[in-house]
C-alpha cells in the first residue's frame, strides 16, 4: 500500500493524516499509544491534535484534563454544533492540542442512530481542522459500536494496538 509522503515539520500543515487507534479489547494500549505517538510527533515539530473518542475520558485524564469539570467536549461538537475552537484544549506539550471527552459521549451513540449519514459525524467535525494539523490521532473506546465506526470512517489509517496474548487476538 502507498504510504503518504511526509511533509517536513517546518512546512505548514496542508491536510492532516488522521489515524484511529482501535481495538475492541480494553487495556491493550490504545490511549498510551495515542499519547506517546502524539507527543513524539509534536516533539519532531509536527502540529498534532489528539481526539478522545472514548466516553471513559482516559486520554483527557492522561493529558491533565478533568472530564468531570469539562464544560465542552467532543460530544458538544458532534451533537450540539459547538465549534471546534470551543472544544479545543491546549496540552502541556508544545504543538499538541486535545479535544476531550467525558461520559456525555456515551449518549451520542444512542442519539446518532437516527441520524442520516451517522457514520460520518466525526468526519464532519474534523474536516475543518485538517488544514491546521499535520496529524489527528483518535483514541477509540474498546468496542465496535457506532463511535468506533465513526472514527474508522474519519481515519486515513487505523492502528490496532494489542497485547501479545491469546485473548487480545
């Protein structure tokens, strides 16, 4: 398969590469991979956006955000037409931003069922951001539900972290 040409970090973003971290099993390193890959890319000079697409909000917590006191999250961008600028949060890593998540996102899965093109809701949110970042990394919930389908639809690539054990396969 063709690997897209990487722009040198000094070049401004043109169209972000979107990568979803997916596995229906929990505890295999999706969030850890998202944080560390994002930080490494930012350290190399790339502009990176991390999207917490798990109602548990572990990515948000891992980056120092408190999901319980979060006024706006990815849920609001998906369901309430909040602007992406309203839901963007800076992180402690230069060049890396976050769109956080909390338990509200679990309601989106139910609300999206009746929507037209429901599998493209996340794509619609991320499209205006593609010109602002080199990479957008999506941390998915441990499931194969509608949220994960949205992440895979929005993504150019999917990484499937897994433990080297029987049940992870």
